[in-house]
C-alpha cells in the first residue's frame, strides 16, 4: 500500500481527485479505488496534514501572497 502518490502531467478526463497547476506544470492525485487491496491513501494523508496544519497555524503566521492555485475537478 502506498501512503501518498502525486503524479505529473495531464491526468485525463475524470481520473483526478485533485489537480494542481504550479509554475505551468500539472500535478494530480488519482481518484481512489475504494476497496482495492493496493488502494493509495493520498487523500487521507492530505486530509490529515491539512487538519494538523490548521491546528497549529494562526492567521497571522501565514504568508499573504497566494503561491498555489487549486482547480476544481469535475
């Protein structure tokens, strides 16, 4: 089992759960294959890290400039 997998390039139609373009390069996390024995846990790891950062971060400690833009995937 893999805990966190991010791939480069265009994920194709409907394959990405998360798709980010950073400095003109695409990165994505595939949609999970629920129930598969080798299912990757990338979304669960992202959720855990996001929760941990939220718990230790105050609004004054964050940089004011946006450096990463998230694009909603349908």
